[in-house]
């Protein structure tokens, strides 16, 4: 039964009941209407309105649930579905909405994959240019300053040595940017070595105390999964340093039954913003890219815990 005929039937039941009462009930209407008759008519009208409202509420309850879900649905948290209840048009609307959510989630994952792959390709290109062009040019400048400082007189030698030190620091910064843009150690030595390098570099530049705990036997992961785990750890460390006002951060990688779980926990002031920023939403998109799940929860006794569970296929096990 369509929604139109469902509402029509509910109203017909109420109006039919009222008509039956008028036909068979010992009630008459005088002209002019006396007070008792007016009270009976008004009371009957109230009863009809209440009955009609109750029946409509019962019949349209699935649409109310659908409206609430439509207002709260988030494509970065897949799996939100409304149970199909009732029949006819209402059930068909719910099934259509659930199918639309399924299609939108698939399209969001495919679109995010294209964007993230394009971002990684651009990161790789920029890192390569920084390494080959800027890095080599600065290395040549550094060698030239060293030769000039060795043969220069004393007043000029001190200035050249100072410029040499500034150039060396700039070259180190360029190398650090290259590592952040495209971690070569991830491609060469794997996830654990890349996370060790990341946390050591993070502790050196931020002064935060970082502890690590990695399971000894982790399954072999495909490059895409390793990159997502690395990027989520990188973003979580950045958030802890910039926004959480943390002093200590713990990074752990554990092998669960059918997944690899990355956990980054800080002792900062926790999440206070009512809305998630671009960094957190970016992490959720990366998690969806590999079919993983990302949870951000308060840590005990304080701080924030970011947990990414990346599924592991049987071939990887």
C-alpha cells in the first residue's frame, strides 16, 4: 500500500467510526444547539482528532526515524542503516534510502581513493624535486662555502663559516621535509622502521617524550595499508604536538586476530572541539580506503587515543 492510500485509510477509519456513532447513537442535534449537545459534539471532535493523530503517528513513525537518520548520517562512518519496518510505500522509501547510502559510500571511497592517490603522487614528485634539485644545489653551495672558508682570511672566514652553518641547517630542514613528504624508509625497510624513524624525528623536533611498543611478529602488509598506517600515525603525532598540549605520546602497533591495530595515545587535554577538523576527517578517509576503522576516544586519565584497525587478508597472514 502506498503512503497516500495508507493515510487515506487511517482518515477513513476515523471518519467512518464517527459516522457510525452519529447513525446509531441516541444523540440528536437541536436548532438552536443546546449546551449538552454542543459539549458532546466538541468531545467527539476531540476524540476523532486524538485518534487520527495517534494513528498517523503510528503509521508515519518509520519516516520520522528516516528523517533523523538523514540528518545525522556521515559517509565517513559507513554502515548506518535504518531497519525496514512496516509495509508498502514506507518500507520502499526506507529500502531506497539504504540503497542510496550504500551507493554513496562506495562512490565516496572510490573518490577518496583517487584524491589520496593523486596527493601521494604529488608528494612523491615534490619530494623527488626537493631531493634532486634543491638538495643537490644546497650541497654544492655548502661545499663551495667550505672551500672559501678554508682559504679566506680570518675576518671573512668567520662569516663564511656562519653562512656554512646556516646552509647546513637549511639542508637538514629540506631533508626532513623530503622524509615527511615521502618516507623512503617505508619503501625500503617497512612499516616498523618507518615508524621508528618518524617518532625519533618527532621527539627531536618537538621535545615530547615518545614511547613505542611494536609486536615482534607483524604480518606482511601491502604497500597501501602500510602507507595509511604511517600517515595516520604522522597526523596523530602532529595533532598531539600542535593542539593537545601533550608532554608524552605512546605509539603502539599490535597484531590482532584479523587486523593490525595502530594506537597513538597522548596525555594532552583531549578533544574539545565539537567538530572534527580536516586532519581527522582525512584520517577517516584514509581508513576507508583500506577498509579499516578509525576511532578517536578519550584516554585514561586524560588525553586522546587514536586507534586504527587495518584489516589483514588471509594471503597477508
